[in-house]
């Protein structure tokens, strides 16, 4: 009975991954929009209900959401692209490392951040920092660099046009109020596109994480 149940769960999961893989290959724009909607629905709900969601619970949900988003990307990439054994091992290893960093950041947040960055610890709560330094970089890199730019725009336009188009959309989705804030978001975004082109998704995620962390401190 248990074996049959496990096989059913495995088959259901496999079918879902195949569906996700097909959707991402054929409709990268819709996949990216779905990522953004899920991310902002959660963030808005959590922000508006901060009184009833304790900080620890919020942080746990953030880490789970991060790993879920990144797992979706991993399964899609491994199934949809012709990768060498070495590339597959690298992708899986990078995914595991990122997931471990997320969990460690949550578990050891108080002693590490409280000791190394006391001003940051005092001015921001755990959920804000995890959201800004972990979830936001991963989500935005998967959506804008991988799905919108790599999988959609590059298939329709030449690279400079593709980059410019997604770059403008990326910047305008941030709180731009004047030319100064426009440039403030434009330059780091341009750096992230260049990093993605040269080093891939893991490099752009790492740079994005570092930039957001420095912006907080």
C-alpha cells in the first residue's frame, strides 16, 4: 500500500515537473509574470498582516519560498537544456549551496548579524533582511535575466535591443521617482545583465545578493 502511494506521488510530481518544463520553454514571459505575481502577493500579504505573522514564521516562509522558486528553475533547466555531466553537477551543486546558505542565514541570523552588523540588526528585522538579501535577488534574476531576457527577448531581438528592453522594464518596476533614482537602479541593473552574460545565473545572483546586502548596511 505504502509503495503504491509513493509511486503515485512520484508519478504526480514527475508530471508536474514536465508541465512546468513545457510551460517555461514555450511561454517564458508568462512563467516570469507568474513568479512576480506569487512573490508580490506573498510580500504584500505579509507586510499588511505583520501583526498576526510573527517574525520567525515569516522568515521560515521566506526560506521555503526561495527554495521552492529555485527548485522550479533547477528542474526546468536540467530537463530543458542539453547539459554535459559536468554542467549538471555544477547546477545541482550551486542549487544545494544556495539552499544551505538560505537555511543557515535563517538559523544563525541572530548571533551572526547581531555580532557582525549590529546597526543593521537594530534597524531591520530578520524577515526584511532575508527577503532583501536572499529571496529578491534569486526571484529577480530568475525572472528578468533567465526568463525575460535569456529565454524570451533574445529569441526575438538582437542582444542590445533585448537587453535594453528588459533593462528598462526591470528599472521601471522599482520605485523610480526622478532621474536620480532612475540612474541609481539603472547602473546596478546594467551590471547584473553584463554579469549574467559573462558568468551565468549563479554569478548574477551572487552579485545581486552582495549589492542588496551592501545597500542595507
